[in-house]
C-alpha cells in the first residue's frame, strides 16, 4: 500500500490559505510535488487501501477527492465511485461532486440524471439538498419533473418530509 508522503498530507489537510502557506514555508517544493503525476498515483493508491475507509481518515479522504477533482481527469472515477458507499456523508458528497464534474451541466445528461437520482436517495439530508441545488443549476427540473414528483411521494415514508431537501424539491416543482 502506498503511503501519502508527509508533506502532501500536510498540504491536503490544511483547511485554509494561512495553514497552506505555512506548509509551503516548511516544504518549499510542495507545489512541484503536488503537480507531479506520481503524487496523483500515490493518492489514488492510498484511496484504494483499507485505511481510506477508516472513519478517522474521512477528512483526508475528502481532501484527496478535492485534489483529484482539481486535476479534472476522469481517470480516478472508478476509485472515486467506491466512496459513494462511505459511511461519512461528506465523503459521499465529495465523491458525488467529483462525478458531477464529469457530467455537469450537459456533458452527459443521462449520466448526470442517474447521479442526481442517487444523490436524492442518499440517507443524509446534506447530500439530498446538494442534489436539489445541482438540479436547479443544471436547469433540469423540466426533464426531472416526473421523477421529482414521485420523490415527493416517497420521501415521507423515509422520514424526509421535514427536511430542507424536501422543501427544496417542493420549491423546484413550483418553478
């Protein structure tokens, strides 16, 4: 199993510009390391390991998924798709957002709609709410109207009728 180098890990988990600048001072060549294709390979290899599925590593997984999304390549998609099953909702959201990048808004409408359907049935309201936001941004309400109407009928049976995602889907259908 590949281990993410310490300087890459430090850069990835830095939550803001100030901390990333401190990492740059400590590791002056960090930009070159981050741009190196081997870094992406190492990150992908780590994401394929069991360590990436351990809950204490969820934050690092999210940062790795963000990094891969910035690379704008479809190559990591098979690995990223596995994280749609992660126990952490924010990891799932990052994986969904990576995949949305591949299809949004009109690169592959059918794949986009399937992904949005899956997001709307995620157990976490944050993911479902994001799905509704992406539907709105993609101007997909007319194409998904029938699905959204059915979703509103199914959602109460799952206990989602008092959630922001439920309200947001109702609002989408009013437009």
